[in-house]
């Protein structure tokens, strides 16, 4: 979750700067864009926005009411050769330039979900050996959030391609039977979701690209569901193995009994139907997973 908690070095009114930022970012489904729109608090009139150009890992450039608005990180300002002012606040900094002139920046803080820390703890309890954060946010923000959540390793200020490179390194470093799972929601996460052994998209916030690329889609944004999904999958696999072993054993026994004449065809049919019923009843246990 993200929320706006500061506007600095702006000559125009805060509301006007937020309006420009929200409109310029209106086509993006990224949580930061959503936070700008929430802070603006008014209905977005998309007809006012034209010539939208989203620059991956940098930000967006668009025309709002005919005025060119650039909204993004410091990399975007450098790319456009616009002199900007640094911010010492902890958070994600969205710099804005209006018609090529620096107009100020907006500070957006990443508000941790109440269950995030518990979710990391449950993942480790479930057998996850290592948790790694890959983010495009500033190092100060990433380090603070990662430390609060108990993440083992943090990589910040990454472009989408950098995230893929980091995942490649993690895959090469691990030579055991373990699998690498990546959880993401943005369009920039789609390449990594495809490359990881298991891609998990947060469906409530996820972009269409992330959902399409993922192997698993969670239908809300509660990180606790990741650990619950692991428990459910393990229980389902266990039930499948139980049913296979049980069915093969019963059929083998009745095959021997039928061959030796101890039982007849009706007994074998009854046993076959009985195995099916018991397998179904056993499978129903998958519907009940204890809360974590």
C-alpha cells in the first residue's frame, strides 16, 4: 500500500501539482499511480490527457490540457535533462516537470500491510529458506521496509531488466531441489513472473500482464494467502498420493483374491466402487485447511 505524505519544492499549489501528477499517471495500474489518484480525490477525466508515453523504470510523460507533464523518478529527470531537487525524506519520490521546468516532487510512503510481517514469518515456518526483496524503490525505502518485515536480502533501485538478472543469479546460486517463487503485481513484474519457477500474481492489485504471466493468481492482496496456498498445495499432493496408494493396494488384493477364487466378481465390483467413494471422501479434506 502507498500513500502520499508530502509535497516539496513546488511553486504551484499542492492541489494543482497533485492534479497534474494524477492525470499524467491515470493510465497506469501501478499502486504508486493509484496512490496519486487517491490523494487527488476527484474523478479522473481521461479526455484531458493525451500523448501518454510510459518509460519503463523511469516514469511517464504525457500532455495534460495541452501542457507537457513528466512524472517519475530521478532517472526520468536525468533522461530529460531537467535539473531536480533531491529529497531527504524516506519514501518513493515522484519528481514533476511542467513544460520542461522542474515543478517539485511528491513523497509517497509504502505503508506496510498489517499482515506482511506475519506473512514473512509464516513463509519461513512453512519451509521457505530465504526471502529476497526486489524493488525499484530507493535504497533507503527498501532497506527500512525490508528490515521491518524481516526480509533476508534486499535489492533496490532495480529496472525491470535488473529484476530478471537478479532472479537469474538466484536460480544459478541454488543447485538443490528447491524452487524459486516470485510474487509481484505490476506490469514491470511480468518478465520476472515468467522466469521464476513459480510466478505468483496478487490479483486484486495486479496488472493484466502480471496475471497473464503468473502460474498462480491470488484473488486479493493479502500476503498471508501465499503461505496458506503452500499449505493447501502440500495437503492436496498428500491426498493424491494417499488415494493412489490406497487404490492400488485394494485393487491388488482383490485381484489376488479373485484369481484364487476366494471372492467373486460382485465382491470385486463392490471393492472398486468402495475405493472410489473412499477416495472422494478423502479428497473432500482438501476443502478444510486450518487458518494460519
